[in-house]
């Protein structure tokens, strides 16, 4: 297993974010491999974890101000990704499917931080704004903009350069798995 290339996050905007006390570091769920014979998270934690693909990931969660009545609106997850050039579509630019995968990862991280891991992606939409250059470091953000209804949870997301340039935006619908459908 390669080691996380955390030195890639030494750029000023990433350091400013990492050192911001309003964000707390949280585990990146999809970087945790399950013991065999299970293969949960193997795509993200194993297949793409290479010096040419996803070199490093750090995850964070904010702590929004308490409201009355309690609300999840304003809850946000952020992930820093250090990307190599091994997932390019065009030379020097990320493949669109990989961008969609990062939207899925950051929205899933946000939902997992708030509701646990018994959720599945129901729908995901990605809108491409600018080509995403590689290699480089990107900031992926996901936030709750609408209160959950029943088992449905809606999350919005963006992929940015950390200085205001938006490469892609997205929306995701997650479904909480019924307890009767959980496998032990």
C-alpha cells in the first residue's frame, strides 16, 4: 500500500485551510480497506491509491452553529485530493468520469459524517464548469442545503482549486438503507 503524499498539501491555500480551527479532521471512510474476503472501498482505497492517481486525501467536517429547532443545513464536508496524471482524459486534464467519482466521494463523506455508513447513492448529477488540470491539488466540498425527508438526503457539491475557481458542481440524493436490508 503506498503512503499518503501529504507534502503535496504544503501549498499556501491548502495549509491555510488545514490550519483553520473551524474545521476538524475526520477519517476518510473510503480509504479504509475491509479485511478479505470483503472488498468494500477497494476501488478508492486500493485501485486508485497510486502515485499517478490519487496521491493523498484529507477529510474535514465543520461544526455549524446549533439552531432551534435542530438543523443539518450548513453542515459541510471538505476533502483535499492530491491528483497525479493517471486518470486523465485529455493530456494534462482529468477524465470527466473521475470528476464524477470525486463528487460521489465528497458527498458520500458528508453523508457518512452526519448519518453513518448505512446509506447508498440514489442519484448523482455532475456539471462540468472548467477543465480540471492534473497533476495538482483540489478542494472538494459537499454541504446540506435541504433538510432530509424520510430516508432521502440531498447533498450539493463542488470541486475547486482552493482559490475560487470552480471546476465542477454536483448534486446527490442518498437513501438510508432500511435496517431490514442491512447485512451483518
